[in-house]
């Protein structure tokens, strides 16, 4: 998943000579690929396993792995920051993941990726309301285009059949986008003083606890012995690759090349998701959804360049 932390520094040639920049940019390309593929993986996983059980298993797995990585580190956040990060995790990795999974289970992977791609517009709006973002006219135009594009994607196939795009599924994914947007804005102060692994571990813990409690009945009712290797692979991929490895690549990018340039790599995510969903799931966009996709991507680029932190 991408966020929109803006910065004022302008990259130059000297920036590319800094140690680890090229490796970091390669890892960010891998991040975009992992997240783009994850939409189709989640769609497949929730077709085989009940969404609540699938979600609880993958988030619980991510929390265990991140906890194992964070525990040996000597440097830890203050108790106050720990509590704040756990509570933020309820929003960013609890409510968000719940709405995301339930939404993807009810819509197409490509449509979900496009709706999620509108997150920067909501981050800019929330940041402006809180006084932490300055949105220039170009950013306002980008926000308007993104919102219009969402409408086209959500309602562009209103007469969908079962297994295809539905208004309810897209609306749930939109709710997930709102949750992630608030999480992004509220967690921004902690990214500068808390190690990325620690931040990921505590916020993932905050999301895993409620999701496991909610998902326990579904986990108990799921016939796990009949679940094939591909479904287990979907849990592993969505839990470890998407929610651990890609998150760590993201935080490395923020540290080495800055949040704005890191966020730009996230622009590849919906495009990758659309291609993978077409190849793996046979999904294709309607004409109006295609127009919506162009509108969202154009709005995304304008929002990126038309908002700055105060």
C-alpha cells in the first residue's frame, strides 16, 4: 500500500551517487511489483478461504515475522510512542485491512487497485484540513480528477454479475482508502523518530489483535485440511511478501531517497495490478472504467506535484 509524505528537496545528480541509492530504487521497483501482484493474490485467496479467516491468518503471520525482526533490536520507541503506534495500527492495519479484504472479495482486483490509487488525493485533503499540507491549484485539479475517476470506476460496471465488479465491493475498498489516508497523516510524525522495523511491528500488532479476535470463528469453521498449496501460498505471499518485505523496502526508500521520490514508485502499483489481473484472472475494464483509470492516474500525478508539507 502507498502513502504521500511530501518533501521539498529536489533530487539532483549528486543524489544518485549516494551509497545505496540504486539498490534502493531497485528494491522500490520490487515493492511496486509485490503490491501490484497482491491484489490478484488476495482475490484468489478470498475465493478459496473465507475473507475473515484469510485476513486474520495473513495479518497474524505478518505480525509474528515483524515482531521477530523487531525484538532483537536494542533501540525501541518510548512507551508513549509504542501505545500510539499500536492504536494507529488498529486504524491502518486493522480497519484498513478489514475493509480492503472484504472489498476485494466483492469486486475485481483491477478495480480495487484503481480505487486504492486515489489515496494520495484523500491524504492531501486531510492534510490540508489539519494544516499540515499546502495544496496548490494543480493539486486541487488532481484531487478533483481522482474523485471523478473513482466515480467512473465504482459505477462503471454497476450491472456486474457475481464474481465481477460490484458497487459494494468498490465502496468497501474506498472506505479502506480513507482509513489508510488518515493513518498516513496521523503516523507521519513517528516516521522521523521511530525505526522502520519497529514502526511496522507495533502498528501491525495493533491491527493483528482485533483481526484475529474477529476472525477466530471463521478460522475455526474453515476446513484447513482441504486447503490446497496455492491457497497457503496466497496467505504466505500476502502476509510476508506484501506486509513485511514490501513495507521494509518502503521504509528504506523513505530513509535513503526521501518520501516523495519513494511514493512515486507506488504509482506503478495500479498499472501492474491491472496487467496481472488481466493475465491471471481474465479481468478487463469497461470503457468508462478505462476513462476512470486515466482520470485517477492523471489526478495522482497532479496531486503529487501540487501538494507540499508545511
